[in-house]
């Protein structure tokens, strides 16, 4: 039997074929065998071959037969399950383990049902047999417990292979080379739709209906489905509604009032040309890359820190963020984008941007500390790499396959560990990488001064306490007539006289010294922001590396043994149960076999193999993923683009095309778009253009027959109306800044730090040995008011305002953002400091641009809603404004004070006593706050109340 999986595509029958009844099938088989002078196969023998035998092999043989890790015989309790006679014989203390024909007398059933506490097999709860497995075992015993020969078993298997289709036409064969239990699995073709080749479908012809003359193939596919279901599409949305929808979809920002006027003038002259021109204009905008780059950063779980207990800063992770934005803006072909991220360093070793691109591997959560076993840290990195590669590029969930064959999809554990091996030589490192001319370094000097001041503050107190300790240490040595040994040397000494670690310091000083040592490490690390480093990877053997500073081995500074180890090609194994300490069968690098798509480096014996040497494993894997005949990767990105435009993908789970994911609602359309995407050079912008010029995307969110059609298609799967969506957290913040005129459109560079709720910003946040520094906002409004995609993302300190509006965490790949409405959102929108500041900022802009209250209200509507108010709306708000002016003239707000330091309290770990220390907030010494209520006149505060109302309206918060 081949040890390499067959292509599912070659084993799927696309048309249903009725399966013959088992009795008739066996009768035919018996007749066939009789003619060949062989004994007929009974139903009990079939049951053993297909169910009982594989069950014993999987659950029992390892302890009562042969140890798979050593190949040696292993018979716990004297029980041997490898033959019928041995089962009947029983073990050291039990006979009658198997009584053929008598299931009640067979102690084997009591054992697997856990009836006797001394005999519970398999012994682990999660390995217990389920009821279906126990029933199969019981039925086999009742029928005499036959144990057919290997020849008979092969006949049964061959017959099963020939019967690929059940009564519903749903059986598929695949072979993974992992034994019969895997080889003869069968799959519902609907469950493995994504593993099958992309079909090239002709565009349907619409004879009638409102879209019959559309000319857009999307409308033809969707329109056909609507007609078949007896549905009609919603009318086209109003021009301003569409413009707002388009602008947010492509740039994450609203159109300006001036842009609305310009578009409407062009629309009146030639609606279709005006629309196409606007689509092309926004696709060419630099804001497009910022918006769509954020989508990809969600998928690859981007953040600027490493997470876990230390949450160390990932120096210059922003370079990967900016690479992504540049790639989207330049419409880099998607296949090239895939290869650059997975293997840019192998593709073009001398190109700094290619090294930056491999930041894909580094922007996830990971750490290694002195308390972390090296093997486990390494496994964590590799497991996360396989997982995010599968989800991001292949829309395939891989995590569960590390412990066992996938229960629902055609992915054996062997394939998982072959992909794992593809990354086995990949080492994370902060690589010296020259800055690119297009990279923004404008704030390096001011940011460096900020970090250096905080470092100097920590070092000064650390050095003072260290000096006090060493004075006491000298006295300790002198009193014993011993030579003084400095702390850095004596801390490594063992079994020799030396003073206590904190000699000469009281408990509070001990605690402060540890805090300052940690602070110094944090700010020393932060200085790496200004060095030409990139979060990247290189090819090498396994090395013991710390999470704070990852560097490739340097021959001039590294021990020879470590250098030699860095050149050793690691061996890869299947890890039994996913345990890094349980190496099983060896594997070589490879790809998912179920696609039937060979690699460029495969052979006739192993068509799915990748290079086994130190280099080019990732490059060949990337080329396999980016192959135009790879149905997973090609469908994946097309489905993602559709998802971000419509609020859900054609296949409802963009990260999971497997059996547990939602099936495509329009499979032929998905394949058509995928084919068109490939024909147009993997261009995302051309795909956007096709979608955005369709009538399907331009439908209104209202429908004259909504109630009637909701009964036919309650989930709108046929797309008979456009679904409104809420603004994302980033869109909300950025669009408010755009409305107030504060938005700074500078691109790229060091992350900025917007203001954050002070309770959260100053709250104690644990980091190993100490507390992490408080969040310090960037000093000037110009810096703070850049787009949210450029804001610093600390994994253990999410911005509470963005979080309450469902900005995803960065620990896992985000396929779909939550869009639920929750109560804290109301309080954030009405009462938070952010909303007060933006409302005042909008009021100040209105006062600067318009003279009368009525004109200011009109301008506010144009800036926030992109339309003028109705007469009733304007009159009502004018009256409200006068009432609020009278109110605010009676109120004197308290000015907001910004502290220059805070006092922290901790418990010293050795004594258990509490101590305090001061944390410097030097960012607040020259901090330029946004205007607050105490800084503006009552009339401005009244106008800010109007602004706050508009920012709380559904018309602003939702895209229609």
C-alpha cells in the first residue's frame, strides 16, 4: 500500500450512485468467492475488518501487544489482543476475556464499559470507547467473534473501496498511509467541497428580472438564485448612501461634504460613469491600503508586543504592518504576497523588504523564558506557525490535527507534521535590516529622547541601590577576611561563602531594586525601536534563545558548539498525542495530500514532498500554497474579499473551509470569481471593482417585500437585500477624527499612542518580576490623531474604547469580527472622555467654519451624516442648542490635571511586606491635551452636546 495519500479529486463521484443493500452485496461477493473456490465472507467478518479490528489496533495494542515507540512486545497484565486465541486465553488474573457467541460472559465488554474499577480500559477518560464502538464490539462477539485472515480482510476492503457512494451519493475515499482506519475513510462531497478543483462555470443568462441587462456576472449568478427561490432583489440604494458605503468599505473613512457634492454632480450627468470613476479613485487612494491592510492584520493576529506573562515589545514590528499596507496599495499580486510573507528571505535574500515581509511569523503571541522548557517553547512557535498558515492562506483549521487525524476533514496527523517539518528549520530572530527609503522615520528623535529619559530615571535609582548593596557586600567579605567578589560574578557561584543576595538593603529597597532592574530592561529593549531591525526569521537548527532578544548566531561571538548546532538539520517526527516528548514515526517536510496537488520538488514515490535540507522548505511550501491550481488558497482570498464587502463570506467561515465551517451559499459564483481572479493576475483591486460595480452590492438595505421574503429566506442567504453593518472600532475612531478635522493622514512609522481611559492606562499590569509601565499617550494631538491602524497594540493592554466595539484580540487569527450590540457601548458613546473630546473638537471646527447656530447645525450634519438636516431636524436641534447654552452658563467645569508621576505598591516576594515606588510619566511634562469642557466657552459646550447626539445616532454608527 502506498504511504502517500491519493487525491480526493480522483476519488469523488460527482453524480449520485445508489448503494446496493449490504445483504445483496455480500451475496454477490459470496458467489464471486465461491466461483474462485474461496470461502464466502460473513457480515461478522466484515464487521471485524472495518470496525472491531481497527478499534483494537488503535485503542489496545500499544499496551497489550507491541509498544509503537520501541517496537518491542508489551503485555500489561498478560493480556494480548493481537489474535482471537489470545483474547480467549485472557491474562494473568482474568480468563474468559472473550467468550465467542456470548457477549454477557465476555469480560472484555465489562472492561471497556468500566464496570469494574480495577479493570477500566482504555484507562484515560478521553480515550474511552463511545456507545457506537461498544455496540460494534458486542455485536461482533455475539456473532461468534470471527477473526478473518488477512486475505479475507483485503477482499472486504476492496469491496468497500468499490462502493464509494452511499444511498445519498456521499462516500469518498482517501488514503493517508496511516493504516486502514485512515485509508478507508469516506467523506460527504459537500463537506470536502473546498478540497476539490475549482470549476470554470459559464455565466448564467437572465431572461427577465431587474438585473437582466446588468452585464455584471455576479448579478447573473445571484439573480438566477433569486429567481429559482421566487425572490426579487431590492432596488438600488440612493447615491449618497452608496457613496458613504463605498468610502467606508474601501478606505474606512467617510466622504467629505465636498466629495459628496462633486459625486452628485457627476452622477446627475452620467450615473454609471460617475460610480466607476469613484470606485477607481478610492482604490487608488493611499487610504485603501490602510483599511484593507487592517483586515489582513486581523487575520495574522498582529500586535506590537509578544503577549503572555512578559509581553515584551516586538521591536519594529511596525515595519511588517507598513509592508502590508504598501502591498495592498500597490495591488501586489496575491500569489506574490503569499510567497513574500512565507519565504521572502529565501526568495530574495538581499532585499530588505523581503526580510520585513517574513514578520508574518513574528507578530503572533510567543515567549521563551528561563522557566520555559526549550522544547515546549519551540513547539509553541511551530504549532502557531502551522495553525496561522493554515487559517490565513488555506482557510483550513489545523490545530486539532496535531493530536489525531482530523475527525471531519481529510487531513491525517502525518500531513500536519509534514507541514510542521516544513517550518522546522525556521528560526525567529530580530534581524539587522536596512530601512527602506519609503519607511517613515520622522519621530525617531523625539521618541528616543522619551525612552532615554525613562531609562535614565530607572538606572539612577537602580545604581544607587546597587551601590548600597555592594558597600555592604564589601564589609561582609572584609569581616570574614575574604576577597570581595562583585555581584555579577558571585551570583553564579555555588557552594562557596557569599553574602545574601540583597545584603545591606531593607525589604522595601529590595523590592524597588528588582523593579528598577526590570524597568531598565524594558527601556533598554525599547531603544531597539530606533535600530535597523526587523522581526524576521532565518534558516537554522534548533537553538536555545530568549524571548527578549532573538538574534541569529554570530560566529565571532557564539560558542563553536552552538554554531555547529545551528547548522544541524533537525529531524522531524509525528508527536504522539501532540506531546513534544513523545516522538513517533519520522516524517519529512511535505504538504496537504488531500488536494492531489504535487509540489515542484516531489517525486513519483512522494509527490507531496518538500526539500529536506536546511533551506528552501518554506519557499517550496509557499509556491505550493500560491499555485493557481490550489483550490484552498485561491478560494480563500476571494471569499475573504467578499466577506468584507458583504459582512459574510460566500462560505461563512473564512478561516475554515472544512466540514465544520459554513458551506458556500453560492458555490458556482465563488468558483467563477476565483477563476476570474486568477485570470486577472491575482489582482485584488480588479476583484473589488467587479464586486463594487455589481447591482448585488449596490442594493438598498430596505425592501418593499421584506416581511414576505424573510419567510422564504430568513437569513438572506440568497442576497435579496443588502445587510447594514455597524462601523468597526477603527472606523468609528477614524471617522470621528475626520469629522472634527483632526485626522492626521501621515502614513507609517513608529506606533502612536492615543489617549486611553486613565483607570485602564494607569492600572497595575503584571510583568515578570515587576509591573509593566503605564500607558503614556503621545505628547501632541498631531501624533495622537493618526489613524488607528498605526496605534500601538499591547496584547495585555487593549484599548477599552476599541475593545467594547469589538476590536479583536491579537492572540488568535480573527476571521469574523463580532457585531453585537452590548450595553457598555452606550456608556462609552455617551460618557467617555474620548467622546467628550471629539464632540468639543467638532464644535470648535463648526465655530471656525460657520457663523450662525443654524449654519453650524447644517455643517455638522454634512460632516457626520454626509447630508443636510431636514427642516424639522434643524429646528429641533436649534431649540436644544439654546436650552444647553443656558444650562452651561450656570456650570463651571473642573479642569483636567495630567499627573507627571504615579505611586505604585507591590508586595516584596521574599518578605511578604508591601512597599511603594514612584513611576515617572515624563510624557505628561510636555503633554498637549485636547481641549476639554473647562477650556471652552458655554456656547461651545452646548454645540458639543449637538455633536455628541449626532455621534450617538444610528445613522452615523451604521453603514446602510
